[in-house]
């Protein structure tokens, strides 16, 4: 059947520039169809409820239409003209009123034929008020009273805070307001080509009044016997608004009350509107520019206009304009930027005014239509499975067959890429042609790298053995995944030469160690498993080549939540790798292990703290609260059960994770009642045990300038203590000042060991988050580590750098700045957008629905509350009436295929309930924490008041807040609740800031609302990628009409989402930032002393060289030479001649060199001076002597002391506006 999406290439195209053959057929598996259809039904009902469309919105009870139907409203001009007339208030007020025009702009040829036609079809809805029937008053009156106070009290302040129109005047009255929808039959307007040219010549708009059609609609109101009438002049406000008890006794009493109080004429409905068409010539373009507007004209003639009692009476709702052409074509608005991109079509046929525009895809566009709630469908992006790579075959004798097939198919794909060159580049610029050639060359280079890796696996027994062990490891990870995705296995194999060459630089291997590989794939696509696979291969290879202990890989995450989420996945893989290691005689050495290296805000830095007063091992054994707080891996990596607990071991000074499941294979392996897991969670234990895989936040790199014990992570070990692990010094790391005698090690059992190689892999996840000063600081420490590793290995060690991201622009520049290396982005792009050898957009499966809206008649605060409440109500209504859901699914027909819903009512209901479970939990994304706090209050009060007041089937929502300030214990508990099916501990809505954008992977997240557009496109993509990971999800963007960026994205909604990857902003990172060196050089200076010179000279002096006396003596003796150290520091900053590259900014390098040299001399002078306090002779104190001095950074975020900023009355509005950004 035809593809659902018009952007999908035909299946007659070559195989690897389109989806696979079977993807063009609707899948036999109905599961995705059911989820896709549920998503469509729920999303459409939500759109109906904010626009006034659909069967459920003909009658509205208890709330003014302008407050319920805030999207697509055209307001009266009266308030605007009134403010304009008053002048002094105009500027402040005009920005807050709802728009009264909606329009579309397009272009046609200036020589349009006279008999060509342009057909304009306006559309709108209006509402009028009527009296309730007795049973309506009985049913809805109590609800009105119950919610009135909550609405007024809880919304008043917040509704005005964001600068929108307040919903403060919402009247939830005891006399129920009942509002009926009317759909006027508005006339179609037809203009000829001659009319357009005449309008362009005379410069006058063509105006067509819609008043007659609206007058016809008014007759429906006037003919309604229950139309709301003016009250008797003598009736008090209380009589008008409150139905007394005696009037509620029966239907007659209620009718008598209405007849007595409301004696006047029906309340007028002054609906007025025009359609206005303006034309102008564009001689330079050879076009006519046409603008069509639908205008609410009430109040335009302010002098003669009458103000209504309620604004909604004059409003036009769910407004729309359709434009069709015959005998003339829409001319696209072309973009040179898009012409320069070979994968993109830059044709935009119309642009909206206060709205977006829908137009069909393709070249023969003959109609466009405005939309106030634009919807973009994003196809599911799938990894190509044409060439399978099963773990089972790759762990046995199938390596050559599987890898050989992949290599052959990659060659075929390269040929097919070339076949479509002319078609793809038709009408494109030379820049686009160059991009196409570069992409093709990159793919060919990937194949060559893959082939070299394949050959090494075939030729080298150790490489093959490590590769088989890797695949055996992943084959034990469970039945959900049984094979590699194509990009994963290709990445691993093409990286094999780098690992082999690294271990033996003398070997003739064509490697790519001098570049940084950037894995660029959408969120949820498997980037983590790609680099995890490489880590496991390298760990096995380390053991085979004689590296029996020590760190193989260090992965860094910019955020603590990321590292927490990934640790469980990493522990699962490493522990399965450990089971494989034990079974193979070839793999000697210590067990594989994981270190969680994130700092004291999450786990303790030390086991013994505060001079021995705090024993965290004892607390881990005895304190239940600490056991809960320090439980980092809750699911046993060996048995998969939620059976892990934390305890302490004072003898070994360990905080231990252990599995308590007696059926766990690891428990049986260790021969006890529990099994200790190879997981280390304190900084101190990470230093002592040098885990195979270290998982950290990026901040921890700064510790290299503070903590000498960290050198063990780089293989710089001298001894091993049987009880306490490795040390890079001549005594155990638990033989320290401040350790109580009963736990302190006496270092008597130290075993001498030699150093091992530094980590092979440095992995940076979420690369795009290394930005601005944070990235600049990291870049200096990265090249410091490179220089130090080179010094201690006689230039024989070259680490491999891998980065991963789902959104990036300017990756090459970022990698050069961070690591002073070229970058290769993998996988390469195909000839067509989202269609390549590696992956494709599915022709039928919908990934996400993106929905946009701008609140026009209420504040943004009120609008987001409405969205959250209505979404919850829709889900709860369906749960209570599964028959309604069933009928809606059958009617929707979202996928043109059987839904596979059982005929048996019980089985059907069970299936439908399970479906709804996947859509119950909402995410509310907030740009600022203040917005998040406000929404948290609104949910607990306003929204829950309304839900509970409605009674069955509605229930209050259970919210949880996830922000950067949320304690880790709360985060862990929230994630556990979200991933469980426990009905007693639900989470209905997650109120979050940007911290949720990375690492929160929950399949039940399938709806997210945005309270304004995030700061940048990358953040938006990362945030919305939380939903729709497994099942079709929806993204609801509530734009801020006061911000130009929001308005632009709204009016070009479809194209913004279609071109999103192009619009990702380049990551701002300047390695040569002017003041960054002042922050990083003290740490790098100290780092060379404590990491390099201290190891080198530990046995030479009575005092360690990181203390003043030792440092002075070493300097006097020339063991620490000022010039030698300065040269090392310059190399740490990559500003010496041997770091010159063709892409290097030599001017920046030279300026930085001068700055580094000058600052180094200042620091050297400080370090050599006698300490101000004899107790502060450590190198950090020597450098940080006075208030205006800096010592080594404790964290990359350790910049300056923060000071409070308090707003004045004049500055408060500006600060409030900026805080939303």
C-alpha cells in the first residue's frame, strides 16, 4: 500500500536509499497499529477540546468558551482600539490582547492569466449563551460552586506572571453558564487573475464582508427559546448569579426563577468579520505577493462600537482560511540555505500570520490551508535489519560469514548512493554537490575501516577471541535483543584496528587514533550499546595482552542523572562479561568491575571522613536511610531481580552492593547467602580498585589537579594491598592521616606491582552539553591528561576518544577544541534524508505527533493547566468507558490495517486497559525552575481541585518534580515508580526542567507538553525524545506569542520540524576563551606536581613534592625544573609548535601561549614562597594565597562565588521575562 508519509522514496529506488521492501507493507503485527491509533484518538480529542471542534464541544458547561477554546481565537478589536485611543496605556496593553486577524501569504506569477482563479474559503465558529435546563443546572451547578474558589484563588497570581491575558475573571457561577456552538456557513470568495493584478495596481485591499453569513447564524441564537436574556433592571447581582434553594426544588420552580429574574431581551451577539485580500508586485522576483486575512471587525469602528458584557460574545473561534488555485501555481518561497543542503527540499508555498499553514507535499500544490493547531507527523526512525548480525553467530563460527556479508552490502550501498547522484542534486547548488561527495567519501572510508577490522579479526587469534567473548557477553543479556544494529557492529569492528595499534605501536596497523569518533544517532537508537560493545571488546583484549587489572575505559556524562541511569546498563553488561571471562582460561587477571565516580553530592567521596569521626562503611551497614541513599544499582546484573541491598565492610573499608537472591547464579558462584557485586561507588574505592569501566560526571576530570590518589585510574600503581586494593604510592591508601587505628591499614602486606597502561578509551556521552566555559575548562584538562599519559609512557600511549550525541552541529570544531583532534561523525549520511545503509524512516509507522498552539484568549499559565487537565480527563474517561475507546479506535482507522482487538469483551477490555497504561503519564517540560514550581502548585491545587470536583471517573493527579535540585534519592524513587506497574504508587505527571532531557528512558512516557520553546533546538529534540521511544507518542508545544523565536517556529511549524537537524545550533565552545586559563592553570600546575613529579620523586625526599618543603628542595636540586615544567604546561594547553595543525587558529594559540607563560611564572613564584600558614603547605594552598588568587578547580563548575541579584520594581518585568528563557 502507499506510504503514510509523502517524504518516503518509492520502493522502485535502489535498496539502500529507501526503506526495505517489507517496510512498504503494513506489518502483520497489530501492536504498533493499536498504539498508533490510541495516540491519534487521544491527541485529536485534546486538539478538539482546546479549539471547540468535534462532537463533544457543541455544548459547553460552566466555563466561558474563550477560556476553554484558547487556540484559534480571533478577538474583538474593541479593547485594542480603546487602549489605542487612550494612548498612554496602549503600548503596555496592546501586547497582551488576543489577535483579531489571521492570515496566509503566498506568491503567484505576476503574469497570471486573467481567467485563472483563486478560491478563498474562510471558516469560523461562534458561541452563544443559553439558560440551562433544570437537569443541567442540577448536574453542573454543584460543580460550579466547588471549583469557583479554587480557580479564583490559585490562578490569579500565576496567570498574570507570564505576561499573558489573565483568566482571573473566569466566572464559575452557581447559575450554570451553558454555551452552544454555531458553525456559520461563510461564503466562498473567488478572485480571478485579473482581480489580483488590478488589486496590485491600485494598492487597495479587496474586502468581502461576512456579516450577512454571521447574521444568518445569529438567527439560530434568536430562535432558541432558552437564549440567555438580560436580567430585570431591579434584580441584584446575587439574584442573577445564584439560584436560591427554593428555585432548585423542581423544574417548575427553576423556570419561575428564570422568568422572574431574566426579563429582558436576548443578550446581543455582535459577530462581525471581513476577509481582506492585498496584492503587491515584486518586480525583482517576477511575482505577485498575495495576503489573505480573516478579520474580526467588531470594535474596529471604535467610536460607534458597543462594548459587550463578556469578551467571548464577540469572539470568532477555531478560525481558518483555505486557498485553492486553478490555472495558476503557487510559487515557493525558496531558500538558498536549503539549496545548499542536498538532502532537503526548501519549498515553502505559504506562510501564516498568527497561524501555521498546511500544504500538501509534492510539486503540484493547488491548495493551502491555515491551521491554528499545526500537527507534524514524524515517522519512526528504524535501524536497517536487512543484514542481520546475530550475537549467536558472531560468538561462534559465523564471524567471517556475517562480517563478509556486511562488507559486500556496504560496497553495494556505495554504488547505489552514486546511482542516485543526479536525481538528488537536481536544482541544487555547488555546495550541495560538495556535501554529497563528502558524504559518499565518508561512507566509503567507513567501509575501509570496517574491512581493516574484519581482516584483523580473521588474522589475529587474540582479536578473534576477544571479539567472540564480546558477542557471547551480549548474547547473555536477555531475549529482548539478539543481534546488533548495523551501525553498532560496524562501529565496533571498524574500531578494532585502533585498539590493536594502541596496544602495540610497533605493529603495522592502519589506525585512526588521531581522530575522535562521534556516534551521531537519534535518542533511543542504541548509541550506548555501540560504545559499550567496544569497551567490552577492549576489556577482553586487555586481559589477553597481559593487562590483568586497571581501568580500560572512562566514560563521562555532563549530568549526574545521566550517569545514574547508565550505570545499571553498564553494570549489567560488565557483569555478564565477567561470567564469560571466568569460563575462558585465556582471560586471566582480576574480575571486571564498574566504578561510579560522581562526587559527594550523590555518594560519599571517602569511606572515612572528618578526621575519623564519620565511618561510612559502618553507616552503610547500620543506617537504613544511608543504605537507601547509596543504592545505585538496584537490579542485580547477574539475575535481573530487584534484590540488591547496600551494606558496609569495615575491615576492607568498603561500601558494598550485594545481591540477596538465593537463586542468583552469582550467589551460588560465590558460595554464600549473598553475592558482592563488582561495583564501587565512593571516590576513594574507585581510586583503590581502579575499576575496568569508570562512569563519571565530566566534573570529575578536575580532580586530577586535586587528588594524587586518582593516578591509579591511569595505571600508575606501585603496590597492591590484599584488603584495600591498589595504591600509586609506597603505602596503602587506607594508611592515611585521619583513619582511626582500628580500621587503619599498616601497609605491612603490600605487594609490589608495576604500572599498567592507561585507559584505552575515553568516552564522552551527550557531547553537545560540553559548551561555553564548561567545555573550555574540560578542553584544557583533556589535553593535560594527554600530555601526562604521554610523559609517563614515553609517548607510547595514544588513547582513543569516542563521543556520542543525538543532536550536534559543528562537531568537527567541538572535537578539535576539546581533544585537539580531527573528528569523524559516524554513521555517515545517505543520499536522502533519513534514508541510508544504516537506518531509514518507516513508510507507515508513526514515531511522534508534534502539536503546536498559541493561547490567544487566556494566559499561558491557564492554557498549560488546561492542556494537562484535559489530557488527564481524556485518559480517565476512556478508562471508565472502554467501549467508547473501542469505537473511537475503529472509527479512527489510523493505520489501514487490522488492530487485532479480541471479540471477547473481557479480553478486549484487558487489552484496552493495558494500552491506556502506556499513555497515562504526562511530562510537563518547563524552561525555568520558577515555572516548574508554579506548575507543581497548580497541579496540587487548581488542576486536582477541578478533577476531584467533577467526581467519577475523574481522579487527582500524582505529580513528581524532577529538576536539577531534586535529591538523587527522590530521582531514583521516581524512576523506580515509573518503571513499575504498582498501582499504589503511581506517577501521573512528571514536572521537569531540562534535567529530564538526557538519560531518562521510560517506555511509558508518551506525552510531553512544553511550556514555551526551549532555549535551543538541540534541547528541544533531546527533551521531546523522552516520548515515543517504543510506542507512538505526542509532543505538545505551547508557544509564547511574545517571543519572536516562538512565533517563527509556530508559523513555520511543519518545516521547522522537517528541517530540525539543520536548525540545531552549533555548540558554543571556545578553547582559547580569554579568562578560562585563569581558572584551569592552577589545577594543571598542581596536577603536574601531584600526578607526575610526586610519583617520580616520592622516594627522593623526606617531604612529598606537593608540600612546600619538598617542592622547594626538588626545585633547588633541579628535579623540578622551571623551564621543563613550563614547557610541559604549554604542551598541556596544546600551544607549542608540535601541536600546530592546518585547522588551528595560530593567532589564538600564540596569544594563549603568551598568557599561559605569564600566568605560569606567577604561579611558580607563588608556589615557591613560604606558606602563610604552616598547616597549609599543600600545593593548592600555595597557589591560592589571597582572596584574588585561584587554586585548583574542585569542579569544572567551580568558577566564581555567586551573589544574589534582587529585582527592583522597574527591573522585575524584564527579569521575569529573562527567567523564562
